[in-house]
C-alpha cells in the first residue's frame, strides 16, 4: 500500500498501473537454487528431470545412464522459470569430493534448499551433511528413490505373495529406522519413483519444498512448478487468486466494456484475456503442459487436450479463444436483470470497471481450476498404476 501511495503521488493512475505491472512478473527475477545430493547411481538425474517434467530425451534434460554421470557440479533450469535451478551434486566422501573440502567445493552457501537422495540406505556422512546445512539455517529433506525397482524386485522374488502396499510400508519403516539410528528422526523423508511421479510421495515432496521456502520465494516456486496434482492445483489457484485485486486494479476504464447483468459494472477485456491465458498455463491446461503431463502419466496427449476443450467448452489457444471463454462464462452467469443486455457505464471514476474486471477474473479462475482438477482425475483413470515392467 505504501508503494501504491507513493506511485499515486508521483504519477496518479498511470504510475500505479506501471507499479502493478512490474510487480506482476516480479517472481521471475527471484533466483532459487536447490541442491540435489547423492552418490553415484541413486537417481539424482532422473529426479531432476522428473521434477521439471522432462524425459532423458528432451532438450535440456540431465544425462541418465547406467554408469556414473555426475563428475562435475552442474545446474539444470526449470523450463517454466530459468532462475529456478536444480544442482546435481556428487555425494560426500568420494576421492574428488572428500568430507574435509566438500562444503567449499560445492559452494554450499549459494543453495536455498537441499535434498539428500539415496536408493538404498542413509549413512553417517548424510547426518554430517544434514548438520552442516542446519548450521547455515538451510532446510532440507531426505529422499528414498527408485521405489519402482524395489517393487519390481519384490514381484520377481515373491510372485505369489507380492503386495505393493506391504513392500512400500516396509521400505518406509526401514528408512525411518535408518534415519533414527543416525540421529535424523526429525527430518522429513519421502519415497519416490522418478519414472512414476504420480505414485508414492512425489507430489507431496513438491508441495513440501514450496512450503519450506520463505514467502517471497514460495510465490516464485508455485508459479514455476507445473500443476500436476490436486494439491499443486490448489496452491497455484490460491496464488493466482491472491493477486486478483492487483490485476483488477490495472483495468483501464477507457478500454472497459459493460458486464452483462451487472449494472454499473464494466471490465477490461484485454486485461481479462491476458489473465485467462496465464490461468490456462499456470493450471497446466495449455498444450506444452498437457504434453509433458501426458508423458509423465503415460497417457495420450490428444485425449487430455480433447478433455480440456470439452470441459472448457472451447479451445483457449490464443486471444480469440480466451475471449470466447469469457463470453461463454458471462452468458452462463447472468443474473435476473441480465437478459444478455449491455449496460452503459454510468459510474465513471467509482471503480465499476475494477469490480467488474475482478468479477470476470473470478469466473475464469473458478472454471479453470475445476477443469484442471478434472484433468488430473481423468488422467488417473486412464493409467495403470502397477505397471513396472
């Protein structure tokens, strides 16, 4: 509010609009650095690809192989935010990275957060590293990866008595005992399978990473991660809703058109259609997001896209598609005074265009959140959770 008051004093409405436009994309300028630490072959590269919704064959993917692939420290940017970087770091205690020089070698203070990954068990050196990060007030989690491999091994070893839930529970209990034994019982641990991120704790891990960041950086994370779970959709929706008044305040009265059925209200169609495209992308409904999600969920992209278009009632691929969706939603939400009648703007300067713009944005966000959740349910209904062959 102080910034808005200063902007108003300096240049009135136009200065306030420029301030809000600048703050709208402020999250894109916040660097976020996540350290992914673990020994050779534990699945760091696969995890880094999975959390960015990439496969090993995609451009910019981390190299994945049967032999050691982490020889040098390297960062990988998230496709939705180049400043969100995941750093592939070798485990502590190797010949090239001994414990005595490890922290300086990785330049530990540049990281906001750390993830310690293993494919079998955690050891004393993991406790040491966890303590060093704590001394620097940095948050972190333990991650037990390659759960799918354990499931497959159990199927082979116990073809008649195999039970995935029992195997998963045993791994979880065993991992917790390991961490308790080395004094890390209070550090959260997550079971993941990078090639099946829809299973186990992958989406929960994403949610906890976001929650652990400071508020200023948390917003940037929510905007960066793709909404591929109900919980991530809710986080994205809450973030988009929290900025709705700021966006509405940017509405131009000169460009406003009447809101059918809302007397004395109007809305800025240009601003609304721009926001519609942002909602569409942030909630994972655009073509790029759906293609990534289809690959992750081993389902058909065209099926997902057709489902989205059917639920929305139109394709939101460009400005015209966004306009069509706005018109459709307005026609569905006319009140008893509407009758598809265009009302002239009588209350100039009284904020009717701001309230009207927020009203239309609310309709759009409610609709797209509902469709995004429906896409998650649709995708889950069309995959085989137990296929590890």
